[in-house]
C-alpha cells in the first residue's frame, strides 16, 4: 500500500500497512555428502517451506495488500555437509490486522509442516511490528491547515 501523504515536508497523515516480523530457525542433523541419509537437511525443509508460502499467495485478498517475502539468512556452512541449521526471516505485512493474523497462521503451517516432512525441528519467533495505519481525513485536514501556518514554503 503506497503512502498518500500530501506534503512530505510535514510527514504526517496517510496510510501504511502493519506487519509482524518472523524468524524461523530450522534444526536438523549434519551429515557428510558421502552419507546424506544420516542427516536431516534443514535447507531442503526451508526451501519447501518457501515454496509452500508461495503456494498460499493466490489466497491473499488483493484489497488487504498482503505481502510475505522470506529470505534465508543462514543456509548451512559447507558445500559438502548436509545443513543442520538454517535461518529464515520474513515479514507478514497487510492492510488489516485480521488479515495479517490469518496469513501468519498460513505461514506458520508452511514452516512447521515442511520441518516435519524432513524430520527437522523448527523454532518460530514472531515479533510485532506496527499496526496498520489509516489516518482520519477530517483530522488530517485540520492538522494540515495548522501546519501551513507555521511552515515557510520558501525554504
């Protein structure tokens, strides 16, 4: 959702999506590539979780402006070792609080189910960001008129 602030110099009013921050920590079992069957591949678990999150996208209502964009912040340590630790981070952003919570539930299902599918564990940490914001247009008009009285546009 884009900003609709009339005067950036004043820096008030408008609307903004709310969000929560998610961090997922996958724990598996390292193994040498010569014996991969002895490991529990957390990178594969995280990859299929990201694919599952992407599969949910068509269920996100356009007018709720849902955005989920996961990244891997740690994905193993050596190319010849089955990764036993992977860290994933993302935001769940949206225009309405209930849609953020609904989407967060879908993301958590994806993260948990894919860990279980690969025989791994996942620890999910959700941290609140800020609430969706939609300013009152009536109040904005009053504030804007007062701001015009004290801001010198010639500077």
